[in-house]
C-alpha cells in the first residue's frame, strides 16, 4: 500500500537516484546541463545535497517499504526574508554570469524567479517517481498530500515551474494557473504557475 511520509537524511541516496533519473531529459535541466554523460551524476549530487540539507522539506512515497517517488518543496518565508534572499544574488551578478559559457541555466532561473510572488508562498521545487511507479498515480498522491497541508496553512499561495506539457496538465488538475512562460529547448518552454488554497479542481 502506498504511504506518504516526511523524508530523513538517510533517504537522500534513494531520492537522489529517483529524481536524477526522472529529470535526466527534463527540458529546463537540459538548459543548464549540456554534457549528457555527466548529467545523471550531476543531478544526483544536486538532489542528494538538497535532501541532506533540508530533509524536512521533502515528502516521499513509499510502497512495500521502498521509496518510489518524492516531492521537494520550500515553506513560506516572510517578505523580508524573500527580499534578502533575492538581493544575495543581485541582478547584475546574474547578468554577468549569464554571459559565461554554461550561463543559460542562470538566465533561465532569473526569468522564472521574476514570476515568483512577492507575498509569502510555498514553492514546489521538484516532483518525480521511479520508473516502476510511473503512471500509477504516485505523483498525484504526493502532490495531493502536500497541497492538503498547504490548504490547512495560513499561507494560501503556492508557486512552481512546470517544465513539460504533461506536468502542466497535472498541475492544472490541481488548480494551478499559468502566470508566464520561459523558453527552454527549441520549441519548448517552462510555465510558471500559481495556486491559491482551495484551488484543487480535480
């Protein structure tokens, strides 16, 4: 039976393995990671660090004792904290870095960040499932679990970046609305989306 629980630091390798495989061909990540042979290892290191740093900001789906999916999120921050974080990486620094080789990912992040609300909000970072769990409702279960918590919280707003048409359709079923788009690969684009509490339209 599928259950959802909070992650622990010990779950980092399993979560990193699932998410690095799930996002190896993701259009938004492909903007930053152009060397295919290093992509999965780079993603695994990235997700492993994120989980170990804040396991309490990760929910995992467990089936028969095995982690089969995960969602990474960030809780709301006060407007002052948001402003401080945004100033930490100034627009000028990002523009300079964005001109360097491999800077496309920084420019992409800058463009997505421009759509983030100024008011406190939840940020759903990444959601992915293992290959054996795809198409079985695991992603929907993770999303529904986290949004149920959001809906009970004092903060009504959630933000995310949808990187594929399929993920956009999933998020729209849960009440997310598009607020802007950012090009990724030729002919493709990420969609910045927001949802107010009570927006579950399933």
